[in-house]
C-alpha cells in the first residue's frame, strides 16, 4: 500500500511538473499583463526650428495668437506648438513653473524636435533697484542660486563646508551657500562645477540690434499704467531657483552677492539644458514685480504680469525679425 501511495505521489508530482505551463498555470484572465507601451510620442516633424520657451499661461498666451500654421504635438502630456513666428520656424511651449519642469520639458523638446536655438520669453522679479516694472532685461549669464550647501556651524557664526567639492562659490547667506553644478557635455565628460551659464554672444548682439526697433507697453487693459516708460537693458545677470522670491532681505543679498538684475524660476535650468546639448540660448525677461522690494503691501505680479509678458514678447518678436535679416547672418 505504501508503495502504491508513493507511486501515485510520484505520478502526481511528475504531472504537476509537466503541466506547470498548462493546466497548473495562471489562467489567461489572471495572467500578468504585458508592460504598457511607452506613452512618449515620437514627433514626426524634422524641420529645423527655434524653441520659444515660456513658463506659464500669461507668458504663453501673448505669443500663441501670432503663431502661424500652428500645430499641436503632445509629448507626455505637454503641448509643443510648431508653426511660424515672425517668419521663423519655431516650437512654442510652456515648460511649467520651476526648475524641475523647466529642465524636464526642455530636454523633451530637444529629444523630439530639431532645435537650433532656445529662446526664453516671460516675466521676472527685479533684484536691481534701477529696474522698474515693465522693463525688459536680457542677461548675458544665468545661475541657479539655490544649488546650495547648508553649512555646519563649527563655531558661533562660523560655517564651513565638509569638503571642497561642495564648497560655496559665492559669499553665503548665514549657513546657506550657493555652489556650482557639474554638467557633462560631449566635449567635457568630467566637468568641474559651474556657477554661471552664458547666453550666446551672437544672439545677444542680435537682441541689441532688435531693442532699438521695439516699442514697449506702458499701459494695458488688464493693469494700471506704469509711472514711466519701460526700458530695455541688454547684459547683466539673472538668477533662477525653486523659490517664489518675495522677501526684501534675501532680494538684497542676491543683488549684492551676484550683481544680478532679475530672479525667476526657470531660465538657469533651460540654460543648463542648452549648454549640455550644445544649443545657443538667450532669455528675455520683463519685470512683473519687485521680488519683495517694493513699498506695496503685497507682491505686484498679479497686477502687472500681463503687461510684463507683453513687453517680453514684443522684444522676442523683434528679435526673431532681426534674426532673419541679412545683417544678422553669421552672428547666430
């Protein structure tokens, strides 16, 4: 009897082994599903285009009506609009607000389209007391000020970095010190830390030429009039960080430490993507608020973001026209 049971057990074991992929397998309805195909849309458009990056609605909406032959392309939920602006083939898009969105969606742009230049258009807070709301600034360099080391206090009021690789590259604000970031390129796979990322010199020259042909807005129907005519400044420095800046003390620190004119939340990240991919870039920012430095009881951006976005877009449009002119050939 024992031998018979053993034989039956062995037979069952053999049958179970043989039928593991058959009768004993998970029924088809309960089988593990195949991984979903990638949701990334492969854009068929291969035309060489200039990217026009905006962060959010007010910056985007002042440019979209002028886009001719507009066609929307969806990539991972982000809309990229191809068409022509001032006769130039472009891709117009919203990065989304702040550093992570700007980095991610600008790199997606570069991966999906044939991008020759990256142009940023939008608003910013002023760090410079000489700048007023409505003015447009085109900085020659950008840094991410909150790429930082929070330093150890080794003695009362004395702060030190743990090792040289994370040492601040500028005077600190208490225990907070801005440091550089390492961004590899094809030509420099093992880079040293960098603080500043430069706008393309040739594009800055074109912006300078375009500035003399640009009329800025002093009043618009969505905000009160400015006390004086807005102006354009080419050069200087801009700062970006994952912070909405509305604090006078920190505003003054940023201006005094970095000699910067404006602060916002995207351009340095876009500049880093441009640098990593070897694409010329330039940014146009119009002052929408004073980043905490004004006398008003609250931040000015809601009153002036539309007017500021209009002024930035006006200079971007003039820049695109100038870019197409024969006198600009060889400088871009």
